[in-house]
């Protein structure tokens, strides 16, 4: 099975990892070194950010 092309930019993933406190693991072990829970929390946070951006665009 081939790898999927990422939807989130590397910059966004790094910023969220810093915000959630596991960026040091990413630096040391790469993205494969993070826990499943952290990956899930990262996706959840990305969705929250996207929803906030959509709401802001709707208000402008």
C-alpha cells in the first residue's frame, strides 16, 4: 500500500506538535515516533483550527 500525500503542511504539523508538547519527540525520532494519542490530538487540533478559519472567513 502506497503512502498518502499529506494534507497538512509540515509547518502546520510542527506548530501543532509544539503547541501540544511533543515536538521534541518529532525532532529526535521523526513523525513515526509519536504516540497514536498524540497523532489523534494533532488531527483534532488541526480540525479546530480549520473550523475557526472557516468561521472567520464567513464573518468577513
